[in-house]
C-alpha cells in the first residue's frame, strides 16, 4: 500500500498530503456558526501553511507547546495579574493590528480622526473625575518628574466644531516607569490617572508628567521571545488617553514625545505618525516647565468614511 | 496629518497598512539565528495575514488571549499532568502535520516504509521487555476485553529481508478507554505496555487487547474548541507501536481496526490508509479469540528515498 499523501499534484509548492488541511477544516460540524467556521477555518489553514512552509520540526513544535503552557502558568501563578498571552500578542504586533482593523476610518473631509492605538493592560475604569486645570499627580511630583501643562480642543471631524462635555481620560506611568497598580509602595490608587470634562468650547487642560520610557518585564515567556528575536523590551515614553462622548466614536490612543529614542522600534508597534507630539518649554506658569498642546478629532457615531 | 496607513497601493487585497507586517518582522535584531528568523518571520506573517483576512475583532482577539491563558492554567493546576496545549495542537491537526513533515519518506523501491503517526501523550520510556509469546495484560483480561494474538515480521524496505532483534514497543488503553497512567485504581504501572525483541527471522508475537475507542476529556479548553467546531471528541480505537533498531529509522505509529466508526473523523487526524488493519477470528488458541497480523517495514538509517 502506498504511504500516506502524494507529491502534491495540485500544484502546491510542498511535498506533503495536499488534502490534509481541507480534511481538518471539513471536520467542523453543521452547527458551527458561520463566523466560527470562517475564523477557525482560516486559522487552521494559516497554521498548516506556516508549518509546511518552514517544515516545522517536532522539537520546535514541542518547544511551542511548552511555551504556551508557560504563558498560562504565569497567569495562573500570578493570580491573574500578569497576562503574558496579552503581552506576547503585543510583541508580535497583533494587538496593534487588531486595533487598526477595529478603528480604521479614512475621513471623507479634510480632517482625519485621531489615530487609535492599543489600550494596553493598565487602563482603569475607576479613575476619578478631576477639575479642569487640576493635576493628576495625586502623590506630588516624583523625583526626576517634569511637570507638563497639557491642553487642547476636541473637535468633530465632519464640522470642525468643538465638542463640549467630551470626556478626556488620561493615565500614565510615573517617572520610575511604573503605573500605580505596579508600584503600591510609592503610589496611591489612581495616582497619575484622571478624567476631565471638556468645557463649552471643547477645551481641556490639566497638569501631568512628561512621560518616561519603560521596559517590559525581563523575565517570563515574553522576554524569552524577545531574546529569540534579538529585540529590546522598551516602550517609548507615552501618555495614554481615551476620549469619549455619547454622540461620537471614542478614541483610545497614546501620545509619544518626538524626542524619544524608541519611537521606531517600539516593542509593541503602537506608534503612528499623528501620535508623535512636541513638548515645548513653558514660561510664566509656576506649576509646570513644559507644555503639550494636543487636539483630538472624533468622528460622529455611525460615520463610516471612505473604505 | 493623514491617519496611519494607506489603502494598500502594493496590490494587497486589504485596506490596512501594507508596511506594518514587514516592520514587525524587520524589528528582529542581527543576533537572531537564521532558523529563528525564518520560523518567527513566517509565524508573524501568517498570524497577521490570518488576522487581516478575517478582520479579527477586538473581542475575538481577547477571547483568544483568555483561551491561551486557560490552556496553561490547566497545565499548572493539574501539576503538569494535563497538557492541553498539546491536545489543542492535536485537535487542529498540527501534531499529525508535524509528524508527516518529520517522517515523510517515499520509497524508491516497491516497499514503502510503514507510515508514522503521532506519539500522543501516553508513551512511557519505562515499559518492560517481555518474552515473545507473552502478554501485555499484566492485570489480566478486563471486563469486555477481547484478547488478540498479534504477530508479524519486521522487514528492511530496501531488501525485503527480515530485521532480527528489532524492538517492538506496544502500548494501549484498556477496555475502559484508559491508560495505566489515567486509571491507577484499576491498573498497575505498565499494564498494557511491553517491549518485544524480534527473533532471528524478524518475527514478533504476543497477546494484547482488541483496542477500544475513547473520548478526549469533555471539559477544559480543548473541549471548548471542539464545541465551537461542532465536533465529536472521539479517537478511533487504536494500538500504539514504536518499532526500533539501531541500524534503521524507527517507526512510531498507531493501528486502527477497520470496523471502527470514527476512522474518517478521528479528532486528532492520525489515521492513514496503511494503518487500518483487519482483526480476524482465531481458532485453536485458548488464550485469544482474535488474530492481528501486521508487518512493519523500516528504512535503513540515512535512507532518503524520493523527495
């Protein structure tokens, strides 16, 4: 009896059974939902194509199995506080890609909506509202902190008009590169977090820190993967923002100082051109030495733009 | 400023940034080994192509992140005895594909080597050598067990001659569908396992059970995935064998009764035509009611065959 498979008479560029992958896909039953059939079918096809293309060895496959188990093990052993599966996706560019797919809007008019960027694991639903002109430095200015007055206008891309009462939610790491969650010895909950409601002219303003670049953890599966790829673990300095209004499509994104050395090699690939900003020296304000003006453009709900 | 990305001027069949994936791949540093660059580069490309092709949503991606964490959590919480990452690979056909890639040999002569099949998680390095003609039913015949006299000849595909002293290692689940590891209340270690050394004519013979179909676990991430795909969890009945000799390429495979109802929908896709066998009624042997003749064909070490 002939051994399994043929030499690929269907023109496939490999020497393996040309019917195998379709047989696996076709094993899905009739009650599979159309979307699950599409997503899982494509997943199986790409997984098999990848495996044949590189002729993945048994040892390499077993290493991948151990890797996946290790990812979940850290999640379990950290009591669900360290989400390495999320971080691995970020390192492979997957979260940024999913974010692009979800939020891609090409404006029909002259004003593009502000680009989205990844949420990351450090947003909190519990950030307090603060007064316009207030400070998110709840615990004071940390050593090496550079206080920045941040301000701008939130506008409607279809009219260019300001959006009164839009909510501007900001969160950032402290000057030591750590968020409040990660740094309970030095920071109280909600330090360097806050929500601000724009005034009747769509304006917001408050005090925050010039952000600080930081490293992903240098242990665990994500660090192992970075090491295999000879990559650094650095994220460029950034400020997270989430701008919302009931009548507009919200924008979750990150802003990056244009002087940061990691902009072009961000380890999670979340930098986009319109998110790179210019911090300028500020005179005449005894609370801050830097100024950042950033205007945010939102599309109305239901706006599709050009596809 | 224009939003990130273009509409795909390079002919890509999607509307997303055409440079993103290559930028992620190109972030690998100069010390990445050539093989890692090849494997991880292809992995990133296929992962991104899959994601764009199905326009994976943020909720679907987050479900996948939770799924990966759950896979590893079971491994951790079961104290490394339940390897769901391995099982997920099996359900997606990946272990069978990797096995095909590793062992694909097309013979130059008339005799093909016996097809390989997946090792699975139940092989043990500790199975004892037993005498030719002995039994692997160390704990006796279980309820509903059908005793089979299994025998055959191990041959060299290049000469057709027998291979004296080849080692025939067999393991199988009991009539309740469980291996010794899984069933300590009913089975002693190494029950239904044994190694036999072929005689001077390459012959082996011993007593075992007609195998029993069994289900993968009906809980945990692998069961969740099967449910999404509306698939059954059944493996066809099978006997595992691993045939080795120092001068030959070993063969690890599985044999399936031709009467089994799950042959064409094996949930791990490990059935190949030359591994489907005929159990025949046996007369005149008071130890067994069935007979299975199976001859194994091995290629010499270094034999490449036709590629």
